[in-house]
């Protein structure tokens, strides 16, 4: 068996395999911190079970959010909606654009015929 073939076999082992667990256990604290900080779960491999668990977790979080919104009297005290768990192949959500004072003034001018 070539070294390349061995590397390909190891790379395609499931994350919970003994080999990957041994490799993670052999990492130093600095390497683990760097891995955790730069982690990108959307680039990993997930099984169907992991996908389904993520869906269930997202739906439970959504139900909790709706329950809190229903039981909150003031709209201003409502919590932010939960972010879904990042999945492989999906990009992180883009932040929503905010309306600045300058762009609000410009929009007001355009609506009131000041575009000319």
C-alpha cells in the first residue's frame, strides 16, 4: 500500500473512529485551540444521522423561540431568532444590512421626488 493510499483511507474515516480520536488526543493545547478557533463545520462530512440531529436541534430551538415570543408581552423584549446549526456545504448566513442615517435621508429624498 502506498503512503498516498493510506492517507486517503485515513482522511475518509468517520470522525468518531479510533484513528481520528488518537490523532486528536495527541494534539497539544495550542493546536486544539487553533482548530477550535478556525473550525468550519460546513466543510466537514456529516452522516445522515448527524444531519437529522441538526434538523431536530434547529426545530427545538425554533419552538423555544416561538414559545418565548408568545409569552412576552412587549415586542421590544422578544429574543432574537435562533441561528440554525451550520451544516456541511452551506455558507454561513450573511449579516442583514442596517439602515444608516445617511441612507435613510437619501431614501426619504428619493421617495419625495428628490432624485432629480
